[in-house]
C-alpha cells in the first residue's frame, strides 16, 4: 500500500475528478466519480492498494472513509480476483487486512449493509460509488 497526498484536483466534463497525487517516490494520477470532488482537496491523503505482482497497477484508492476501485468489477468472480491480487500475509504484507477494514468503513459510511462476501461487498460498494 502506497500513501500519497493530493497535489491538485479538477473536474473533467462535470462527471469525473482527475487527481494528481505525489509521494516521495513520484507523482501519480487517478480519476474518481464527481461525487467525491468535495472530499479531494489539496492535501488529502490517499492510500493506494496495488497488485502484489506489479506495484504500478492500482486496485483501489482509500481516502477518508471512502474506497474507490481503479477498474470496474464486472461480476463477482472479477471482484474476488481483484481482492486476491492484493498482497497478504504470505507476501509479508497486511494489505488484505487493511483493505477489508477500509471496505467495512466505506460500506458503513455509504449506508450499504455488508453481504458477508468480499466479492458481493465490492460490487455493492462500487454500485454505490457510481450513484
């Protein structure tokens, strides 16, 4: 999990927010739904959950009590594979634990009831984020 700070954010087409983030290692960009525009001010901290095999491939972004996914989960199998691609204890990382914690906080803050299935929760949260 990489930690970034928002350096700039601007709305594109009144539908998405483009965010430029920076940390000690460099600069990265991301796009979020427009509903998160008020939360993505300069200085906001964003944690990026990345693929365990390629750290340059983001899976999800966490900021405040929100969790957004880099790619749209197509079905429950794709959603579970997104979760499976996170580094776990076997890779000497706690990213899966942090992801589950961020997922429960995001579900609670958005008012979605947990399905007790990580794949179904990812699909439900993604659907709520797109509203």
